[in-house]
C-alpha cells in the first residue's frame, strides 16, 4: 500500500486522550502517515508544541492570541508598578499629572474589559482563533483523509475537506446533542448539517449508533469501542504506602475525573455502610473541593484518601492495587446512559472487579461476563450493599477477578483496531 496521509483533529491538549492515542497508533502501525492537530497548554511548561509519539506527529496550536497574552503581561507589569508606588509614596507626586491625563483611558480600558467579560466575547474570540489555527495547520499539507474527533472539530475537518476535495471521517466519542455542558438546539442543527457532508461516521457503542441513526435518519454509524491496549500489568506502584493504607484494609478505588454525574457523591454517602475498606479517589476535577468538604462534614477522613491525577501510562500500576473499582455514572443524560466507558476496561485490564452502573451497554459486559456487580447508582445504600457482597463473599470476588483475566483477552484494542483499520481501507 502506498503511504496515505491522515490529518486528525482533537480539541484538547492530547496529554490523556487514550482513544485518540490508540487510533493514531493503529493508523501509523498500518502504514499511514498521521498528523494530529490539538491545542497547546501554556500552563504546562514541559508540553512541547510539536512531538512524535508512536510513529505519528503531534502539532499543538497556540491556545491564546498574542494580543491576549500581551494584555496579561501589561496587567502584570502594571500591578508590579502599583505595588512599587504604594511602597514608596514619594513616587506618587510626579505621577499625579500623568494620572489625570491617563484616567479617562484607564476608565475606558476597564469598561471595555468588563463588557468583554460579561458578553463572553473574549472567550469566543479565543476559541475562534484556535479554530482558525487548526484549519490553517490542516491546510498546510495534502492529506488523503481528515478525521474529526467530536463535534467541536467537525467544522475544521469539513472546511479542510472543501478546500482539499478529499474524504472526512467523523469520530463522535459522545452523544453531542444530549450530554453535560452542551445545552441548546444549536448542537443538533450543526451536527445535522455537517453529518451529511462526511464520508464515514464512527461512534463508541451500538446504543449510541442506533440513537444517531434514528435521530438524523442516516445509515447506522460504525461502532469502534473504547477498549484499552491489552496488557499484563507486572509492575505496580505501592498505593498503600503512597496513601498510608494498612495492609488489612481493602482498597476501594475510584479513578478518573472528579466531576458532576460520575456518582462520586453517592460513593461518599455509601461509605458509612461499607463493612470495611479505604476509598481512594485517584484524579482531579471541578467537583474535588466539594467532595473533600463532604468527606470532612461526614467525618470520613479516616476512610478516604485523595490522590492527584497521574500520567495515563502510569495509571494501570496504581489500579492494580485495588480490591474493587467504581464506575458509577449517574443517568443525568443520554450520553451517560449509553456509554461503555474507558474506566470499565481499565479496571478489567488490571483484573480488578467493578461496581458499575446498571446501564444497557455496561450491564451487558459486567453481568454478561461476570466481571463485577451492576447497581442502581442513584441509591447509595444499594451501592454499599453490592460493595459488601464483594467484600464478604471471597468466592464471588475471586470469580469476578478471574473473569476479568479471561475477558480482557476479548475486550482489547488489539482486536478492535482491525475493525477500525477496515473503515479506513473502505474509504481510501
């Protein structure tokens, strides 16, 4: 096969995106030249603008426009100067005439800044410039296929396709019209329009693909599951030592983003009813301060540990320590209800039995393969009940652990990637 080139877009920093990493690696291993365009994080000084990973090239576009960065520098310099003046009042005397002249300009500057903040225009401008930079990078080379991950990069892929007259793959990791943070009909109309301009659509579960087929009256999208790389985890970090957990206490692990709708509050509410064990929250997120306060209010500090987010490649070495893992998404939107998340298989790959949501796709794996117990995640006492079953019934726990070991040979990327590469072979 002659080398074919692919330009992939993703709207993140590409530091922990396991699905995109797997897809880019699979395409590169199959002989495709792959460029991934993502966004730089100026707060991470160690993050390069460009790098090569697993045979594919990563190009990060600037997050902030130059004018925005300059204004931040000016504000910082002004603040330093103000502190200097306040520490030496004599400096105020020669500045009085200048202050009188500059006062109207300062008031205008403040009013403009307030207007931009209130109207959200600065945020819109920043996002628009990222959008433009992505397109500019995508047009620099002649690619055979553009690949847009999620709706927030589909317009970029479509515009590049128009200019280059080539193919476009749309890989929707979520249900874009019914997910947290996406409010309003504009997402429906945007996706409805652009979905007619693509050459192939990919989704992560059959439930989502069937829903999208019915919603837009289109051919059912291809399904590529979020299965992880197959691995035998022979090395582990000592989570007990890191989190100061006694050998006699089983580790009950939640790993991932500490965010709304993940059932984290329900886990905390259930802790007083656990027969034993220490709950470890491994990860970060907007909800973390609230969960820390909740733990303090319920006086559960002795039964809970918080560990910051770890690099994605190191995560399995932490997971391996767990007695069981939580994947207790709540049914707050169809996107949650229809998911088959990475986390479920991360536990499975580490041979850790799971307490999981009783949603269709999740239940199909957990109950069908016997890798743990499914539960109504709205009821904290029900969560405690199934946790105690695995804590007290060692035979059931061992059986679930053994089933994880067996079925991870089925639910892995090495098997799934053949389907993924087949999609590309069909449209080349």
